[in-house]
C-alpha cells in the first residue's frame, strides 16, 4: 500500500516533462561507481555491510532501499548522505566522494551506468528522478 503511494509520486515527477531524466537513463559512469565502491568500503561498509545489505539495526542500501527512496530526485539522497552520513562523523566527506558513493549505490541496485558522471551540483542532481521501475514497466503498470 505504502509502496503504491510512493510510486505514485514518481509518476507525477516523471510526467513533469519529456526532458525529465531518471536513474534508468544512466546517471553515473562505471569509473565513478568504481571509485565510489572504494570510498563506500572505507566509510560505510563497516555499518551497512560490504554487500550493502545492512544489519538488524542498520538499514540496507539495496532491496527495499529502492522503493523507500523512489519518487524523489537524486539530490534528496545525496543531501541525506552528505549531511547525515557517515554516522558518527556526518558531513565529513567531500561532495565529490558523496557523488561517487551514490553512483556505487545506484550501480549496486541495478541502475545502468551512462556516459556522464553524477555531478556534485544539487540542481543537476535534482533533474534526475529516482524511480524504482524502468519507464516501460512504469507505463505498463498504469
Ligand atoms: C556507524 C554506522 C554507520 C556508518 C559508518 C554509515 N551509516 Fe548510514 N546509516 C546508519 C544508521 C544507523 C542508519 C539509520 C539512521 C536513521 O534511521 O536515522 C543509516 C541510514 C543511512 C541511509 C538511509 C537509508 C534508509 O533507507 O533509510 C543511507 C542512504 C545511508 N545511511 C548511507 C550511508 C553512506 C553512504 C555511508 C558512508 C558514507 C554511511 N551510511 C555510513 C549507520 C551508518
């Protein structure tokens, strides 16, 4: 039920313009995700797990993570990571490292790589919608 409502918000955001980009259009590059993997293991893996699956007390960054964040834009996720993580020393990573780690999280959730890196500017990140389903499946589900 909750999931349906969250996805509904995604439809609205996606419908805002033909120009709208989503995480299915390639929001990061393979090189960036590889850098992000290293930074993730250094700064996040201790808590969220080497395979991002979390623990009983710490939320996973794969699986239910996607529907949970779906319907937002990427700036929301990057801003959360930038301000709240890594827990214990929040805000200690650079904007570039946070973008790289976000790229790694996207890759880990099966979103495709593209030719352009995920940038550090909030307005660029805001132009990319975080949708849990690819556009075709979304259209069918309607
Ligand atoms: C010391 C342990 C710890 C470290 C290190 C840590 N996290 Fe977290 N993280 C948590 C906990 C605990 C939560 C849940 C926080 C809450 O519910 O307020 C969380 C929540 C999150 C969430 C929200 C997940 C959701 O769906 O609710 C994201 C995204 C996240 N962390 C990313 C990161 C990233 C990226 C890093 C590394 C830069 C990182 N975390 C490092 C413990 C940690």
